C-alpha cells in the first residue's frame, strides 16, 4: 500500500521524507496551499508521484493515509554502516538493494564516513556491533606477528 | 578512544544517546546491559546503568560534562569499584576514590572492591560485646556505645554534632581504630576544617576522608557513603576496628530524591522515592560486629572479630525528630544521640540530652562496673533535674535536697567538656567515684574544672598514675565498690592537684 517507502534507502532519506510528509499533512488543512499544490511544488517529484499513486488506489482518506505512513516509518529498522569513504549514489543504491534482498524489507542504512578505519566497515544493528574494518585487522595482525613484521622491515632496510 | 574501541569489540554491543537530561541520559541499544553496570561514553565519561526499559537504557552520569545526543556508548561489563588499600590512610578522596583536592598523587592501591554489596548475613556477625569509647563523658558514662553499633547523631544545625564526631575520631585514633569520615554535600571549607583538625591532632595515619561537595553531581553525592563503607570494609577485613562517620544522611536523602525525581520515579511521602528506606538501610546494615577469616603467613586460616561502628548524622529543623528521614534512620540504627537546642542555648557543651537519647546495644557492651555507674548516674541526673525544676517554685529546701543539688552541680561541671578534649573511660569513672565519695565536697563547680583537667592530663601523661587508676577499675566489680576503693586512697587524687 505504501509504495513511497521504497524510495527510502538511508537515514537521511528517512529524515527528508518525514519532513515532506509533515508538510503534506499540514497542507490538508490549508485553503490555498492545499494538498495538490504542495504535492506539485514543495516535495520531490518522485515522492509526489508515489503518493499520488497510493492515494488513488487506497480507500483511505489522505489524513489516515499519512498517519499510517508515519507509523510505518517508525517501524523502519536502521542498520548503521561506517565506511572509510563516502559512497556515490549508485553504490548506496546497490547496498540498499542487497540489504533489502538478503535481510528483508523494512531496513534502511545509516551511512557514516570515517577515514581512520582505512577500509572495510563497522556494522551496528539494534545494539549489536561488529568491527570488520581494515584498521582493526591490521592491529590484530601486528599484535600477533609483531616480531616477524619488525624483522621483515629490518631485513628490507638492509 | 582506544579503550572505547576495545570495549566495543569485547562486548560486541553499542548504544547511542537518544535523550539527555540533567544527571541522566537515555541510551538506545546495549541489549545485554545489566543494572548498575558501568558504561563508557565515546567522549570518555563514565555512567552507571540505572534502569532497563524496552526502548532504552537509563544511565546515571558520573561526570559533569554534558553528553551530546548521538554519542556512542559502550558497555564495560564491570560494576562500580573503588581502589582500597592502606595507601588510602591520610588521604582525602572523592566518591570514585580519586584524590579530592590538588595534592600529592595518590599511590594507587592494588585491590578494587565493589561499592554496592549485599550486607553480611547473621552467620558472619557476632554480638556487640566491647564498649566504643568516644572520649565524651556524657556519652561514655550515660549513653554508651558499643563497637559495631550504629548510633544516629541527631540535632539542629550548628549545635556541636560535628565537634562531637571529631572528638569521637580523636578517641578512636587513640585506640588504634581506623576512622573514615564521610562529608556528604559539604562545603569545601567544612572538609578543609576536618582536614586541619586531623593534621593538628596528628591522627592522619589513622584516618581517611571521603567527601562529596555540595557542588558535585547528585550521583557522586549519592555514592559517597557507599564508597566510605567499602573502604571501611577493607580495613575491617585486615583485622582493624573501624569508625565510619556519615555526615549527613539527610543531605544524602535529598540528593537521592533529586535523582529520583529527575528520573521520573513516582514520588512518595515528601516527594521522596519509595525506596529511600532501602537505599539507606542497605548502607547502614554493612556496619556491625563481624567474624572474618584471615590468612596466616603459613597459609592457614584464622577467625578474627572486627567491627565497623557507624555514626550517621541527621540534621533536624527546630528540634523536630518526627521527620520522615529522621524517623527512618532512627528505626534503622541501634539508638540515637539527641543534641538538644534548649540545652545548647543554656550553655551546655556538648548539648546531649541523655533522657531523649537511646542506646540499644551500648549497655551490653559495658563492663559490669560501668553498667552500674551508668544506672546510678542516670537515675541521679533524673532526680537532679526534677529537683531543679522544683526549685523554681521558691519552696524551702531541705538539707538533703540542698546536698543533692550541690553534688548535681558538681556532676554537671564534671560532665561538661570542651570540643577539643577527650577523656579516657577509666579516669572518667574514677573521677566520678571521687565526686560521689565527697572528695570535692563544698567546692564551687567552677573551681573543679581545672582540677579535673589536671587529673585527666596526669592520666594521659603519667604512666604510673594511669596504671594505678586502671588497677582500681579492674579491681572494683561495681560502682559502689569503686567509690569505697577511691575513699581508701585519698592521696591518689589529692597529691597530684
């Protein structure tokens, strides 16, 4: 019923979308800048299209539709992903599609950028945390093979 | 930062601050957080898990820095501990066991103990059987305390409670008892005064100060007495008797009320939370007379007895002892010493009202001689007070009444004590016996004080004199016998004057 939800891939998308829905909800009680006006002028075209499609097919009133949509937004779960680089939009879409295909719908990404992790990712979901960064892998290797690495560097110098 | 990352990897859990209140934050995540567990914020601050809700974990902040929403939080898997050891003697610490003021760095003790533990059960306890001499005549002779007793010190503000406590510390240090003074929501100046008193009387190596200033966080004020009790328990386990002073528990209750109201707990009577009794009783139950096991150098175990005597303080308003927290504390403790503002205004020092004071286990800890003396003195004072009230009617007094009044005035002069002096128990008893025997019959009470001071000083400095006094105490089974013995040796007290 809520096809507009498919547009939300990240937490930033969620925040923007929520702001647009609040705007649309307020416009229900406006005379001049009413729902149609706001859909045409104040929200993104993709969002506007999705909402128009939902409203035309749903038997709910616009107010109940928006309330239901907001309730669905509250149910969305967030997967925090910290990367060493800022991914381009194509990569974000690929990641989001992979998550939806393998982990099910209702999951969005909270992407953060931290160059100090060098590579890999830090993943946190519902309080659980996993460190798959290159930095921690190198730290682990160095602490277990410290002597061998130092000897290697010394030999190279010679 | 490295430690924070290590904790994240160790526990495999992360939390995010969702809401920030004064003294609290709400943290989402941390699915396996436990109550009272310590958490570390990404910014380096520490917090303690207060409660677990389905949507968030409520964390009590242990540092004053504002925590921003979105800050990451890691579990430590540990509970709040304080470093304990003999290195703490002579130090002034805060509620977390760190040095209180800028002073020489504290050598970190190796052992750490949990601040909040379940009090020992009855199996590990022994009846109180030894008197705790406070060095204050009013208390030692009339309202005696035992080692391991919890005696509430209650009275209006600025009535001499802290002076009495300092005298008790002085007397305890002379008996090689370790003293832990806890300042709860005190001013910096008040703590400095206690420090100066300890230094001036050279009892630094027997004393530890734990203080939470009034300007500190409510969480630190709340934790201060628990830290003090933990330090006391360490010394108890080393075989030492310990005196713990909690000054004062009303402030402790008020700060706990503030925390509970901020945490949106349902307020009860006088807006205190429903568990205020439990918070203070589980602290005071950690004092007592205990049986501990100690390791011998050869590895075998031996059983020792060691006590924690606790003197919690409760401030009154206009002498009203029917307050909520005051009555709670009275029911938790083994008696109370009531400092009467009327007596204070009449000039009595210390202003202890023996008829409104109670000691539930003090008399069982006394030797039969002192128990008999207490009984005799208490009934005499009650009779004396009645006669004094009767005098106001202006009726003619009989010879016996006048004699009783004269002895009563002398006894009152004997019991009066300056805040910087302590009187050992034995010389106290002998001087009273001498008064009873009529040694100073007809003398003006004002003239007796210097004589008493000289004899007390004599006892503390002349070992032969002290030995003779102690022998009298050991020989006399009851007070009437002591009076007879003192009468037989008039030279003992008169030649030294």
